[in-house]
C-alpha cells in the first residue's frame, strides 16, 4: 500500500517534470529557435538526466513543444463559431490562425530546422482539415469559388498564413495590419469571381 | 607568343569545364536534390580535383546551379510584354514563373537544404522586383487593390507560386491545371475588391 502511494507520487512528479520541461521548451524556443537542451533544462529547473529521461533528443523535445502549441491553438480554433456564413468563418479562422502562427513562429522555425521534411506539415493536419471543411462548405453554398479544387484553395490559404508570419519575422509586414490583410487576401482567393473580374482574368 | 596562345587555350578549357560542371549540376540536382559531388563530376566527365578547382564545395556548386537557372529564367520573364494591362502581364508572369519554378523545383530543394537561410530568397531579388514593379503599376492604374501594400501582395504572389510548386511535388496539384489556377489566384489576390465582395469581407 505505502509502496503504491510512493509509486503514484513518483508518477505525479514525473508528469509535473515533463510538463515543466515542455513549457520551458516553448518559452526558450519562443525566445530563440536555437535554444539548447541546456537552456531548456535550466529554464525548467531540472537536470539534463531528468530531461533526457523524458525526451531522448532535442528533436523529440522540439516536436513535443510544437505538438503542444498546436493542441492549444486547436482549442482556440475549436471555439470559433463556423455555423454562419462561411466567409465570416474564414475571416475569423484566418485572423486567429495568424495570431497563433505569429506566437508560435520561433518554435515553428526550430521545428522546421530539425524535424524531417513534411513532419511539420503532418502535425498541422487538424487545423488544415478545419479550413478545408469550411472551404468545401462555402463551395457547396456557392459563396466560395468551385472552379479551383478545395484542396488547392486550402493549401494557398496555408501559404498565405505562413508567408505572412515569415514576412512579419523579416519586418516586411506590420503585426497590427497583418490579421486584417491576411483575412482580406484569403477571402479574395476564395471569392466567386465576378463577371468583371473574370473578364479581366481571361483576355487572351 | 606560343606561351600566350597556350595560356588562352587553357583558359578556354577551364571555362568549358566550369560550364560542363554547372550543366551537370543542374541535370543531377534536377533528378535528385541529394546528388553528390561524385555524381556531378561523373556526369560532367571531369575528375573531382578539376571540379574542386572550380567549385570549392558542394554548397558553392548548388548555388552556381541555382544562380544559372535563375538567370535563364529571368531571360524568359524579360521577354514577356508588360506594357499592356497589368492584369494580362501578371497572368503571363505567374504562368511562366510557375513553369520555371516547377522545372527548378529539385535544384531549389537542394539549395534550400544547404544554403544559409535567406540566401535563396536573396537570389530571387530580380524576378521578385519584376513582380513588385508590375503590382505597383497596377495599383497606380487602379486595376489592382491599393488598400494592401505592394510589398505584401508581391510576397503573397511569391508564396502562391512556391506553394503551388510544393503542392505539385507532393502530388496535391496537377501540373496541367497548375499554371491557370496559380494565375487565377494571383489575379484574385490583386483585384480591386468589388462592392459585393467587400461587403462580404467586412460583416463584423
């Protein structure tokens, strides 16, 4: 009995340590994408041995930090009401998505540097699916263009979001304007072409 | 006299070798972004020593291959008539730009893997400037939206192009449709919002 109490206390400690380490990784990598295992262990107040007991490599820790940020981001996106006009939904998703990406930019950069190609994209499957579903719904309701596949529109929205985050990082884009601009461009890409625009687009 | 003839013949040989090596690098890296120095030397029909005499490292050679493709691509873009409606010009630039990027995709991937961050972007300064100038011209003529800075529109066009190239690489986008879709989305991003669209975009 005393044995099992001690074991369960040890387990709770371990969980707390793992949690402290992930939070420290998010903080350190958020300040610098090159933050080292030592920086993170120090921030978490644990030794390297304890840290390696939870995360066998820097890659594993970087991935855990990104997975956590994506899960928290997904809760924010989950709370957005997407039952009305898909255009309103898309605007809200893009604005929130942009903020989340801007906050996660440094961790994302760290992940892109160490995770295998395609892995970061894979981890985005859930938010990506959310946008994809909304695009399909908008196409079905006739408020988004259906002459371009939903897959491609979704992918371009992804590139607009991440491109804008990169532009903020390089100082090309101001953080204040970014969410509105990003949403405007997303809506422009998805809008059903008007006769006027269509004419302008096909003069050859 | 005989001396200087011999020297100039040696120089011509050296130029020919350098040229053969760059062409071989484009061919090998075009087949696989991981192509090695040995693969490239073999394709060029020169020894490793000769190759290293011209290019001190694999990075230098990858960069030379990309610089060459960009210079050739720029000649293609240079030939496009941009004096008419900026919308026609943008469509033509995007369609050609897309083809050039699709052809260079594997070399670009090799470059992104070994060159310092930002270097690939730097090398794109010339085509980027071409698009930027056209966007400014369209804004001045009132056919492109001026409520979003030309810098940001240009950057989004860049992300649409490169994103589409990545989507073709992963099989998400078909090569046949890509140029038209890319041009359509670029025109949509730059178009002056119509009253209808604008209303849809600002319902909050």
